[in-house]
């Protein structure tokens, strides 16, 4: 569905599960660009911790863009936003910068002035860690995207939401996504041969879902015990390459090797649902892992939406 101003005028914000895995995150970026980006947007604010998947989402939303903080990409010095004549009609239309990265080379007020100048000249600027530069801009982004356990996307008005509001949510919740991805890789590892990482995936709040066309021949109690032992050993977790993560001495195939906790000991309150429920829409069997404290025992309760009544 293409962007529609009329459809978004009454939308305060939208939530999406932040997927684990490079392909799923990039695909979601493509979807979000089609639904929310306007050709009249000038400042796109991206908020999230390092390793949350901001770069992947940006590459999906803006295919072909040069990320100026990409160690394996252009990593241009000086920053194009600062070095080019922004009044030149033949200059690029879209620029990217990472505030946390660029602040090591350039004064914050210079970055703020460059962003505003680009916007005033009809350019589009994608700003990672937008919450850090907002106090100097005195202007909110046209589109704000926060990446934590979930992706929050909003088109703020003069009433907010403010970048610090989005940052406060995503910085706290991203730990659950990192824990879930590490647990997901451990489960696939201990399930043994025949349960590859490239199978179907689904999502659940504070957890993960693996899907299988046939019911796995794996005892869930034994699987949980093996994973709990790995968690108790507090094994180090680190990026190995673009398709593998290292957990302890194991080199494991992984769909998103940058999205993990630094050690298994940081995983909290892990449990597996002790059955393989069947999704009635697809017929797939599901392996469900959860972490943190949950309310309710029913599968139908895991993604409950709660709206707090603030009226007194």
C-alpha cells in the first residue's frame, strides 16, 4: 500500500515486531517506506541502540543509499552533507548521517545547522540517533522511527511524541530482542541436524517463535534443560561473520549475528512452552520461547494490548 496522507492524519503511532534476521528487517524497511514515507519528508529520525538493526532498516527503506558510518561501505570523509553545495539543484537529494558517529569529528551545532540547511533546500536527511541532535534543532522529524524490541513509527505533530519519548521506550525494550535472538540460536543448535536457521519465523512479545512444517522430534523439556545449562555457564557471545555468531566455543549459523546479548548469563527468566501448538492459518507447528515475567498462561494472552486509563 502506498503512502496516503489522509490515512495517516489520525494515526498517532504504529507498532511492528522488530524482526531478527537481516532479510526480514530489510523487507520490513521496504514495507514501511511504501506505507509511511512521503516525497515531502525532509528529516527522517531513526532512534535505537547500537546493533538494534537501524542500518538494515535504513537500507530497506532507502535502497542504494550510502551509509556514512558503515565500516564495510563508503565511510566518506568529509561528510557529504557538510562538503557539498546544498543549494545546487544537481546535488544528491538524500543524505545520511549518524549523530553518535559524526559527533567524534564535528561539533554538534554544525551538524544541526547542516541538517536544517538541507531540509530548507528540499533535501531529505536520514538521521540516526536523532534524539541526540533534537535539542539543537528545535524541530522534530517529519517521520520518527524507533527500533527496540518493537519498531515504533510515528509522524509527530507539535504535540509530540518527542524523540526522547521514543528513545525511552526502545532503549529499554531492545534487551528482550537481543535475549530472544541468542536463545533462538541456542535452541536451533541443541535441536540438532535437520532444523536449519532459514526456516519460517513468527513473533511474540518478549520471546521468539520457530515454525516447522512437520512436528519436531525433539523433547521440549530436554531442550529447555540444555539451553538453561548454556545460559548458566555465562558463555561469551560475539559476532563471527555476516552468517555466523560465536557462543562460547560454538560457531553457529545465524540470520542476524550482530543482534545478541554479550553473554548468555544476561538472559533472564527463560522458558519454553512445553508443546508444539499448530497455527490454524498455516498448519505449521510452533516452538515458542519466552523470557521475563509474563501474566497469564494462555497462548492467546502473550500479545495482549493494555491501555491504561489515565482519567481520574
